[in-house]
């Protein structure tokens, strides 16, 4: 029965062909030509209708297609997404995560198999199936591992991103939130090697994670935007506190001051002090500001003698006013008053110091308390009125360099007693090295032994003497040098003059030595402590001065010595 039906249909086809011979011939020729075209179509070219990454490459040579596609993907950006977030966690070039994009295998696999060449018209439609192909993703394992370690460590934990707002003129624009959470490193690795490309310029890697919601969601930000937006429909009128009148902040200008931050898990508007500064300075301050007066305190030897109080001033408290504006915008208050605060009068001292020991001591104290470092100072007048004054004078300092005064005295005293004072080089040469270079290696141990034994008798009760370090005070050193200078310490004039001449610098030194290069002077510094001892001349007398400071400067030592010299010249 079936065979009979087939024969029947065949006869009908033959009758149709006889009746329409031209049409049948045309169809036959078309099919023959199509089969020839399909059979001989070059394998190095893409089929008609081939569309890759949104561009038609019909008939293109495959090598040209690879070049064109590689160029199109060269500047691609990869967006790394977590979970269902629409906002990327990061957007970066593929190379930053060890990924390179190629199209060689992709294009080479777009072949035209022999069996489809035997199917009539396949040349016209088979190229369409290549439109959904994806590029080749090549992975540099070491760089991908480095990226994963840097961004996620071992936990693969991502912090959620709170929703926020930003100003666009007077309009508020939502900055969407993103969920955070925890993912698996192996899942992150897999996702980063299976990138979906929306276009040659952008690809997405989506990493699955257990979501943690942000503190501020989009709806929270939208509610705040609705509240603030209502306030910005009109200008802001601010009262001036105790002053009459108001000041108007135009809505557009107020909008330009707004910034947003999350405080205690809540999105909050903040008024930028920097952006609002010009308005406060030019529009509000002239209406309410009053300059503070000057309170004058008269002192003598640092003791208050009289005080004249100046008037208080007034100024705008910008920080508090901005806080009030922010509260108004968030419906926490119904109006805004400019915050005004008092300004204390400026203190001005009219200080005087008497030309007495007490006055000198007060003068030194004032200088020490108004300059850097911890000072220890002693002044001893030689002759004249015999004045003496100090500040922190019994505080110990490391006096490396200044200790040469003690060692030099010990050597000269030993020479007078006939004891050995130098181990090498002779006594005179050794003394010169000690006084000019602070070189004590030639000094006999007996000298140090005698100084330690006699230090109480020499007035050096607060001085500690070692062969490699000496600690002393301004009082000990100033009084000791004064007694050498005025001859109170028993020593022949020859040995005394030899010692004092050796202490006169042959070139400028820092500190006191910078004022008078021929002054009897010794300086030293150790571990951030500076010490300077000298004998200086005034109009009516001479005075020994020891200045020591921890954490100070040589220039301050010189300045104090200069001012004390001027003081003693009064």
C-alpha cells in the first residue's frame, strides 16, 4: 500500500516537471551550483552570516578575524561580581588577575565539515550557529593565586557596601548598596576563569557567596533622600542667635555643601566645613563677629603686679552651626539659629626683671620655659656684686666635652703635686690634646682617681666621673670654673693660665663660643644633650655661665648667653 502511494507521488512530480520544464531546469542548475560552491568553499574563510561579538565577519579570512577580535578584546575590563549584586566589587584589566583573552582556537574551530557541504543550502545558514561562541580565556596560575591571596586571603570575605547619596545640583542621586559575605576560594578561582563577555570591552566574573546584607540599604537611602529633598525645595532662613535679623542660604548653595556618611549604622547628612567656609566668612561673620580685646598682665621677676582685662569677642561656631543645619535637613529640628561663641581676650605680658640675683633667676626661668628642651642653667658673677642665679641648676646631664675642664684641672693639680698625669706623649702635649680635642686617652688613671676622691672638696658633689663619661650639673660646672678663674682653687698662676688659655677656642664653636671666640669655653654633646660652660665679660664684671639642655638647640644656648650678657651690662 505504501509503495503504491510513493509511486503515485512520483508520477505527480514527473508530470509537474514536464509541465514546468524551465523552472525545473533553473532549480536544478541552482542546486548544482550551490553544491559546487559548498564543496569548493575555502576552509580558511568564515561562512556567510557569521556574526562574532556583535560584528559580521561573512567571508573573512580566519587569520584576519583573529587579529580583529584580539584588537577588540585588548582593552577589555573584567567586572568581578559577588552573588546577585548588580554593582561590581572591582573592575580591572584581565592581566591584573592573571587572565589573557585570545581568539585563535575560537576562530579555528569555526570550520565547514565535509558532510554539511553535501547538504544543499547549508552554506547559507550554517555560519549562523557560530554567533554564540566565546573567546579563549588563558590563565597564568601564579598571578591568579597572587590576586586571590591579596584580595581575599584564606577567608574570601567581602565587606558589604552601604547605600549612600550624592548631589547632582539640587537633586539627590542614589549610590546603590551591595551585599557582602563569604565565598570559597576555589569557587572564586573557577568564576574568574569562566568569564562571560557582554561585549569585547567588558566581561563579568560572578562569584557565589553567602550574603551579608549592608547596614544601609537602598530603601533607607531613598527615605533620607525624600526627607532632604523636601527641605531643598526652598531656601534656608537662619536666625542670628542674640542678634536681630536672619541670613538666607540659597537652596542650590546649601545643596552644594552636602556630604553623606554612615554613623552608627545609619546614613547621615554632613555639612562640609570646607565647602561652606566662604559663605560663613563672607555672609555671616561680618554680622556677628567682634574682635576680642587684650588683657595686659604686668609682671616683675615673673610675679604679677597688675592686670587689665580686655573685652570678650564673638565669633561664629561653624562646626556647631553646620551640625544644626544637618539636623534640620533630617527633620531633627524645625529651625536653625547660627551658633555664636565667646572669644577670650588675648593675653599680653609686660615683664620686667630686676638687676638682682632673683631677677636674673626669673629671667633665665622665663627663657627656659619659652624654648624647646629641658634647660639647666647657672650664672656666677666673678667680682662685681657677686650675683648668682640658676634654673634646674642641680639637674644632671651628660657633659661629654665640657668634662675636659675637670680633667685639665686634675692634670695641672697633679703636676703641682709631682704625680704622673700622662701615660704617653708628655704632660704638656697631653694637656693640649685634652683641652683642644677632648682626647683623654693619654691621661693617667691616677688623674681620674684623684678627681673622684676629691670631688666633694672641689664642690662637685653632684658630679659623677668615669674615664669614658662624666655627668654633672650646671651649678657644679659654673661654680668650679669660676673658682679656677678667680684663683680660689689653689694652683700656681702658670698652671692656671696654661689651663685657661687651653680652653680658649682657636676657632668658632657652637653655642656660647659663637659669641666670643676668645672666651674661656668648653662645649660638648651626647645622646641629644648639649652642654656649654664659659667665662664671659660684662661692663662691670665677668661671670661664669653653664648652660645645659636636653632636646634643645645650640642656637638657643647662644641666644640665652647673649641676652644674659646684655642683662649683666645694665
